[in-house]
C-alpha cells in the first residue's frame, strides 16, 4: 500500500530540518517570557545577584501579591476588562452587520461601498487629525475614545465578508421560500453557522483592545481612567524604590522594582492568554475560510 512506502531521504532531511527550525524559533520566543516569569517569582537578592535565568530562584509570590493588591492596578485592570469586553462585543456586532450586505454582490453600488472601506484601510488621516477629531467630539478623558474609533477594522470586515460568501446560497433561498425575512435569516441561520469566523475576529478585536496603550496615552489624562497597558507602561518606565513604600516591612526583603515590573507584565498577560484555548478550535478554520474564499 502507498502509505507503507518510505519517504525519500531528501524529504526526511527537509522535514527534520523544518521541525528543528520551528522548535528553535519557538524556544527563542519562549525564553524571554520564561525569564520575565522567573523574575516575577524570585526574591530581591536573586534578581540583584543575576542568578535568575529561565527558572525562579527561591520561589516567592510576594511580587505578584504586591501587584495584585495595589488599588491602582485593580482599577486599571477593571478598566481594561470593561474596554475589551464592551469594545469586542460592539465591534463584532457592527462588523457582522456591515459584512453581510457587502457579501451580496448583486446589490446596487456595493462595489463602490466596498471600495470606500478598502480605501480607509490603506489611507487614514494620521495621528494629529484623529486626535483633533476626538478632541472636537468631546471624547477626551472618556473611555468611549478607546472604543468608538476601533469598532470597525476593515481587515476583520473583509474576513467576515469572505466567510459569508463561502456559505451556500441555497440556505437563504430555502429560508425565503418558507417566508423568513432577511433579519430572521441572519439571526437564525447565518450567525449560528458562522461561529468559526466570529471566534476569529472576536480574538483579533479582544487582543487589539487589551493591548492598546498608545491611544489611551493620547486621549486620557485622568489617572483614574488609565487602562492596564498604560499603567504597565508607567510601571516599567517609572518603577523605583518609591513603589515599595506601601509594602510591609517583612515583605521588603523579597520585593524589588525589577520583580514588581515583571510581575505586572505577567499578571497583565494572563487574561488574554486564557482566551486562546477557548477559541482555538474555531480560530484556524475561521481564518482559513475567511481569507481564501470569495
């Protein structure tokens, strides 16, 4: 049988080299994260002496406990969660509603409308016009300035549009013969069978909202409105021994500015990492179908 035929030596060598290259590149990406994790779980003396590598030395959770108990961190964390959840839900709904009519090639003027969307993906006003727009709309020091401008991402829109085009037209035709309206077709047929692409763009939007620090830096001046990534930026830049003044005397021996910085990075990374396993089974299917169909 064919599957019992041995592969050529050249193909086996190529496969081995490819796997080794992937393993090496994966480890190179993983090493910095392991070093940050190890420093966040190591005491002050181990970090200062340079003994912390890929594994913690004399493991302690004092740095993580200090970060999590900080009220500024808690406030920033809650703001990031709110912006990410509200922004992702709004963006997915708006993207789905916009992509569905764009997938109907027989609609009059649909190509021109699609061209307008693509134009905005290739060209934009830039940082200063966007800042002036947000300011003139009265959205400075308002969390909506982080959500409203990002509710439509044209790449995600095209991804969902292409996915809709890959669905058989017979589904909608059969529903229309049964008297279903366009809204009912979308809610009862299209959305339930579009879980892969919904999971894909939800992940894209969630990561974008969670990781954004540049726009909060531009639009938010109120310290009480700082999201987690902006708080993390301030910690990395400004962390010093002053951050330890509120710690207990017994904890000072284990705490260090470097450990606090790394602990903050780890704690802020965990929530978005937990989302990936939940959406993994849909992600690859959604990104492949949405990118090659249409």
